[in-house]
C-alpha cells in the first residue's frame, strides 16, 4: 500500500467514527425544553407520518367534548276558545254561453257579498280564493254532449265575532250562495302569540323540573345551559257545513237559523334544553 492509499484509509476511518457518534447522539422527535412558550410534553414531528398522532397532550382546554351535559325535553300547552272563524262559500252558475254564465254569476255574487257586508263584515275580510269558467258535458249513449258553461266563484270570509257565523251563512244562502264548503275555527294572531308565550313558560318550567329532579337524585349541580331548541304547533278545529241540495233547488228556506259552536284551541310548544352540570 502506497502512502496515498494509507492516508485515504485513515481519513475514511476517522470520518466513520465521527458519523457514528453523531447518529448515536441524535434522537429524532425529542427537543430539550430550552425554548420558552412551548408547553411541557410538546413534541416536534419526527418526519414519519403516523395516523392519529398527537402533537400536544396537555391539560383539557374546556372544549365542548369535555363538558358534562344532560339533554332534556319540556312540553307546554296553552288553550283558549277560538276567537275567529273562516267560512268558504260561493256561487256556481251554468248557462248556454260563457258570457251568460259569467253575468249571472256576477249578479248573484254581488248580492251575496252585499248581504254579508250588511251584517257588519268589513270588505277586507272577504277575499276571492277561486274563480273558474269551464265547459260542461253530459255523457250519453251517443257520446259526449255539450251542456253549457259553468262559472264558479268562491270567497273566504273571516268572521271575528263567532256569534255571527250562523248569520253569515244564512245571509249568503238567502242571496244565492249555493256552495258552502266549510268553516275553520282559528285563533287570531294576537291570541295565538299570547298562548304561545304561555306555552313557552310551561315548556321551560317542565324541562327545568326534570333537570332539578335528576340533579337531586344523582347528586349533581346544574351549572348552566349549553343550548335550547324549540318547535311550536297551533291547532285548529274545522266544522264542515252544507245545505241540502233540494232546499237549494227549490229556493225556499226550509232550515232554521244555523247553529254553530266552536271548541277550545291550543298552542303546544316543545323545547329541548342541554344543561351543563358539575
């Protein structure tokens, strides 16, 4: 071995020793705690991807997953008698021509509306809900035969004095209304809001009573509320009404004054409350 080869061999051995010492001294992923601001337990990533690895395993920071909660529901109901009614009625006419059917229908409907307004019903409380003109056909052994044109005009009448519901129906029928489809008893907006507020109070109280009972029996302390969600529902009662066809055709009033009665309507509120406890 010549002198140059000996020098190269010695250098290679020295370099290997230095490299081995560096590898032994290096510990990937561990950093001496000399930098302020880094929490105890913090580890830098080692450069090797590990699914679900934790970079910081310190004290819980009070996130929602660490909170202790109880989820409860509460129901509240408030009831009152309906304070308004909605009547659906109208006029249907048939004639050989569309123009004649429209004209006859308009005349009768005008008389019906005037009779209702004469009872003290505001014009704003009478709203047209449907108006249609269509051809009528009869089916015979020879096939379809034209039977004229029909016109139907329907209105919705809101009555805020329930004692007048029967009078409105009678006045409409006496003046040409031959389609009285039904009555819906409802709560006015003001009454519905009043009942809704009372139902809310009852629902929250129901949920709170449950929370207190659970806390007392399990030795817990309710410390607050995390969230509240709700839904409300308002019910209505309907009363279907129709005159006998024979009485309509004869044009004679063969019935007594129409008796109408409504029942109590209710507003139901459900709340869902998530309580915090210790």
